[in-house]
């Protein structure tokens, strides 16, 4: 089957690529560590360049600062941004929070929060996971207690991406401890400068500080911080998660990495007068990656085609998530193997081949089987909702 886009869509792709070429450094290969101070600041500057073209949230309705872009136009945009490894630092706000406010927010909340997202002025983080509430998020224990016209929040969140840079957080907290665990949860919008909030970094194996744990000690927020109906936050939160589906941007990043690895294999000497490409195991491993790369892209397209027809991807997204996660991890393992003894190095040194990208990604991608829903949870979804298997 052949996929093709309209001339207008291809013209849009050319426009996006030209913009990226103009506004990214000539030697840009993507940030090695997207939470470094300089990288984060560059990411915020890049948002400001997207804002005049309304490209921060192009799929949002026009009245909320977007372009009302079609799903396939959004795919083209995300493909270009992903392939360029563009430094997007506010994905939680654009992909999850903004659409949720559009659906559930009051007019005042829309006026207060949506313009700051589309202008690039306000960075958000997500307050969902807790130390003992990850895959079973409904078991969360962070409490919000009514006190006059305010809410008092106490508890802890963990694995909070960009929490140390965020201006605001959207979080869920338990407001009725006597209700069943999927009920009695409410959804709040919280200024991170509110007294009583403290953020502690969590350093990962790749020496990155992207994750944080956030503590709430009698944090007082106004009643206007409540989004949607009281005690219905779980259902609002699951709606938020529905906006993360095709993952085409990550697929295109992986494609660029695969292209770089293939070029390296074709030009790097094996020390015996031939290139690494001349070794059949290397060619076979790369061929397998190329085939899987095409499959992950097609699965992403399948999810988008379902959305375009008004369907809600469910187990289809889980299939895509598992395959993409395992593919990226396998890509790093193959890269480490092809690079040989140099594969364990990262940084700017002369011995760190391909800037040590594979060594760093090798350890960083360990968490990809956990983030965004563990592989085990995704398999359960496929089994029960896709194959109709009974729960044990």
C-alpha cells in the first residue's frame, strides 16, 4: 500500500522543514540532555519562535490560539519536528492539559491558561504518579481538603518531568477518601510558586535531571484551581491521557538515529580494509531495524486514521506503544554492538563515536518501558480489550 499526501500538505511539510533549518543551529543534532539549563532555555526560546506562526499548538481550535489543523497536517508537523529533534519543552501542556481545559474548563480558566501555553510563556508539568501509585494511579494518596473558599493540598508526586522548570502543574488529588478509589478524585491547576511546594531532582542512569519528586506541605490554592466537577477528576484525567496516541514524533527521531547509524556502518573501517557494512551480521541487524521502523510508522498512521474517522484508539495505541518502546531499545543495543569498544562512551571526546548517542540512549531508554504506561499494563489492555481474554 502506498501513502501519499496532497500537494498542499507537502507544501506545508516543506514550509516546516524550511523553518526548522532557519531556526535551529546548523550543526544541531538534538540536545543530549533536554533538562540541562542551556538546553531548556534554548527550548523556551524556540517556543517563542513557533508562537507567531501558531505552531505551538497547531491542532487546537483557532479561537484558542491554534490553527484548527487536521489530524494529518498535525502528523506532518510532528514528523518534521521529531526528525529534526526540535527542542519542545511543553508537550504536557500542549498535548494533554490544553485540550482538557478546552473540554472541561470554565471561561475564566480558558482565558487564564490557554494564551500562556500558545505564546510559550508558561511551562506546565504533570502531577499524576506517586511513590506507590504508578500503574494503579487511582490508588493515589495526595489529599486536597476544603478550607473555606480554598483547598489545602498535602502529599507527594514523583517522576514529574520538568518539574524543576515548570511554572504551573496540573495534578489530581483525593478529595473524598471514603469514596471508591476511582471516585473521590479531583483535578487541580496549581501555580508552582505557591508556598509549601518543594521540588527535589531525581538523577537517572544517563545523568539526566528530567524527573523530579514534588512535595506539598499545606499548599493553599483557591477554589478556581479546581478543573471540572468535584470528585470527577479521575475521568477528566483519563480523558487527558487520550490525547497521547500516535507517537509519530518519537518514531521519526528513531528513524533519524537509524539513518546515522547506517551511514556510520557504511563508512567506518573494520580495521581490515573493509567497512562495518561489509559484515553480514551488521547488515542483517540494520535491515531488521529498517523493517521495524516502517512498521512502527504504519502503526502510528493506523492510530491517526482511526482518530480521523471519529474512533478512539485503545488497544491499537497499546500495540504501537509496546512495539515502539521495544524497537528503540533494540536500536540502542544494535548501535552499541556495531560501535564495539567505543559503544560505551558518550560525550564530545574523539573516541565517542556519533557523540556517544547510543551509549547514553542505551541507559536512558530503560525507563521507556515504564513511562507512559508500563509494558505489562499495555499487554493487559491488548489481551482484554483487543483479544477479549478474561481477567484472571
